């Protein structure tokens, strides 16, 4: 299953990965190989089979909707690559 | 009176000797730190070692002991954690560049439970980047070597964990298993690795790879030690919505049980594939003979959808991973690319620089499988086949109490042997993946050595919540087939 470079570039953009042309070419080939392999699933008739999203059914647990403040604000912010006071600083969001 | 070196004691021996006052936590911790200093530069099983913190903690436990107090069943015993479990104030990298400098502000549930049981934490163990790999060769911090033969891989993704336990650089450790990442390295390093039922151990603070498959579990040198660790880490945690709200059995009680009358199922599909090494086959046959000699009954079972498990896994796991790894964007923690102009460019470059080739590959597969127009054909289809794989196990457990299979198709392979072809590497997990898809528990227990002196493991699988059956059967194999517990690596 051949995947065009444009399609690989599109997926990389969706995944927010700034890949080089070399990476795009390599990954395109490998992606095609892996998708060829997984195509074997099409041999199985799954009409009427319900999908499994979790293997052990536990139901949805409920709890009170109460916010619990994290005790150490500074430890959270200390990991920031760039900060300003109590905020995470990022490059401009709205581009020209 | 035992004359074996201190570091070769089992977890239980170490805990007993501290409790009886035969050795102090400081003496034990110092001995193991010495062992790490001597051996780890060659094996590279640890990303981070924390000698000062460990010795300070050991001193606290010794003072408690002097006052007649005990912190818990692991009082004063040094252990390790895979570098995927968050540790408050201690760097947690997940084997990646993107988290190379991440210092968690909180402990994972597993970290809390191990520490509350009185363990001394020695540090964090090497792993494939984001647990994606079967050889620990995708770690940003370099590969880990197999202590039985340093020209070979230790398995993965919990390769640092298995190598550290096998070379006596800790008495026990916790790993994680998404498609075999506890059992396969345990098999290749000659130690015991147990993946519990999905939900048995809380995933809170365990860095997510594929949330519907990930499960933490112990890596130890004996089955009894695995039972001890499981009893400590298992149990409900409201911070993980998939955590099982069920009582935790007394796993120790399972150790002494008889296997007489136990129905041991042999899934024929697991023994038919061409990739199975004859020496592995022979070793698993000896494990079966040991169970039968102890009164178990062998029955043939069929898991007809086995050949579809790898495809199912390689759609579901990357799909979940591509969503889970979306959080690494250079904003709140970890690596951030320099010299970018807009937010999107910053995120895209950060991720391109911060992730290695295997992680990028899986993010790409997952993103593709979830993208508009392909979701139903790939991800949706895989979820339906997952149902068929679950049903296979439901049917097999009507006929058998436990299934016996090889853990890995071959003993440890050579470094670099499979890095060029992702699909060949993925086949290393062919016997371990179905267990995660079905959410059932599995254990790998050593059952032999190859002619080249490499360990071989047998895998046992049981129905949901039946870890006790695994421990009973694995204990019988361990008793019948005595093998060295510690790799002969001298450094």
C-alpha cells in the first residue's frame, strides 16, 4: 500500500511533527509496509461484532465533582521551559 | 547458614534479615550501591541512581528499626523503578529526550505503594523510549546490555529493569507491560516478570503509552518475591478510573498450593509458527513435563485469532499512543526547540527534536489510523478483532485453568540485529501481545537455558483476576527446574 509523500506530510502535520524530507521518505515507506501487514485484518468478517475499547468491563465510576488544589504550585511551574511569574510563556499564538 | 553474597539474596531474604536485625538497611543499601557502581557502567540498566537519597532513607529505616517500628513488608530493602513511574523530586525521563529533564511534582501510585511498604529507592531504570520497543535500543540514554551476554539485548521495553534484577543491582523492581514489556525482558534475562490483570495495579502517575493496554507489575528473581511485590502494589485507586475495585487476595497463600488437577492448556497456534526456536520449544516442553509430574493435566486448546493479534496491537497501541503523546508540546515541561517563531512551529519542532525514530513511527501510524476516512477501516476494525481475540481466551478458559506458552520466540538476540526492520522487531512480542489485548494476567518464569547459556522463559496466562493461579503454576515450574537466579556478569 503506497502512501504518497503529500499524504505522509499531511499526517505529520496533524501529528505536529516537523519532519525532514529524509524522514518523510523513510517513514512513508515503513508506514506503507506496516499498513500492508495490518490489512490482513480485512480477511476477517466482523459484521455484528462489537468493538472492545477496554478488555475488563468495570462500568463508569462516579465521584463528587470537587476540585482539589495541587499543593505545590512552584513544583509544577519549575518544569516550564519558559515562564513568566505563574504563567507558561509560549511564542505568539496568532500568526500573521 | 547461607554463604551467598548479600546482593544475591532474594527480596524476602533481604527483608527477613533486616527484620531480624542480621543486617541494617544502610549495610544492604551500601552493598547494592557498590554493586551498581561496579557493574552499571557496563550494563547501563539505570538512567538515574540516587545514592545520597537512598542512604539517607536507609538511615531513617534503621532508626525506626532501633525504636522497634516497621515501615512495612519491604522495610529497608533497596529496589528500583522503571523510569516510567513518576517520582516526586526525582527526574523521570521515560527513556526520552523530550522528558530528559522532567522532575515530577508528585509520585505515581506504584511509587507511593512501594515506598509506603518501606522500600529504599535506588533510582530509575532504563527503558525503550516511551516503552516503545522490545530491546531497550530505542532509549535516548543508550541501550542496556544483557548481563548474561553483553553482546545481546536484554529485551524491552523494561530492559533496564530486567537487567538490573538479573545482575543483582536491586532486590526487585517494577516495570510496565503494554504488549509484553515486563514478560519478554524477564524471559530474556532469566528472571520472573508478572503482568497483572488490566486494572489490578493503578496507572496513576505511570506515563501513558496505550492506556487500554498498559499495566504495571513486578520483576523479581523468584516467584515468591513476585507475589510479595504484587500484594504491595495491587489494589483500588480512585485516581485511576479503570482501577479494579476488588479485594486483593493473599498472594502468599497461592505459593504453596498444589497443581494437582490443574488443567494446563497448550494453545496450538503458539507452537505452530515457524519463528519458534527449537531450544525454546524444548524448554517449554520441560516446564509442561514438570507441571504434569506434579499432577497437572495437559489439554490442547485453540486461540484461532492468534495470527491477527500483532496487526490488532499495531493499530490500537499506536492510535492510543498518538493521542497520549500529544501532551508533549514544549509548553509545560520537557524539551523545547529553540529559535522558532509561532506556537505551531515551536510545537512541531519540539516534537521532531524530542522524539526518536520509533516513537515518531508509532505516532505517525496512530495518527494515520485515527484520521478522517481511515478510522473505521483501521482503528474500528482492530477494536472488533480485539473482541474476537478476547472471545478466544474466554473459550480456552472453559477448558483450561492456565495456559502455557513460550514467552518469546527466541532467546536474547544480538544488539542491532533487528533495528533496521520494525516488523521483525515487533514479532518478538508475538506470544505476549494477545494477553494485553484480552486484559488477562500473565507471568514469565525461567524454565531453561540455551546451549549458548542464554535464559529461556515460559509464559503462563490465566483468566481475569486469577494471578493466584499464575503464582501457583509458576512456583511449581520454578521448584522443578532449578536455575541460577543471578547472571554471572562480573563487569
